């Protein structure tokens, strides 16, 4: 588990950033390339896949961080971010509206990214064996 936490923290941050980029730039990409590409993709399917990957990886990385350095300060914001992302996928654009869905997705992604960053920083400050 020594290198696993570092890897999962980085992977979870990457997934959160991918979610953020997808949310911000996918509509523009589709509009700009609509005449060049003839494919259809389901935006909700992409959200579900990202959340399906992000939740278990984030839970593992955050819990591994807690087990390694016994600091809980980053956990509540990480859990809140995961719950926000799950809520967005469950409720969807029909209930939240497009802007509500994007706003909450951005908020959840930022919370998760910050939580993993704090987890990483705490480990490096305490010079844990996990990094």
C-alpha cells in the first residue's frame, strides 16, 4: 500500500479534472466538430462512467490516506464532493437543469480534487511512508 495511495490520489485527481474538462468543453467540442464527425454520444452515459470510476477510487485513496496518517481534515470535503457527483448523476439534467447539473458537477469535482490534494500534502508534510 506504500505506493498505492500516491497512485490512487493522482488517478482520482485526474478523474476529477477529466470530469471538469468534460463538463466545460464537451458542448463546445460537439458544436465545433458537428460537421466533421458523424457520431452520437450520450452525455449522461459519460457522466455515469466517470462517477462509476471516481467513487471507488476516491474512497480507496482517501481511506488509505487516513489509515496512513490518521488525519481526518480532508475526508468531509471529499465525501461531500462524491455525494454531490452521485446526486447529479441520479437527478440528472431533467431535474437540475443544464446549469444546475454543470454547477454541481463542477463543485463536486473541485471538492474531490481539493480533498485528494490535501491528502497528498498531509502525507508529504508528515513524511509518511505512503509516498
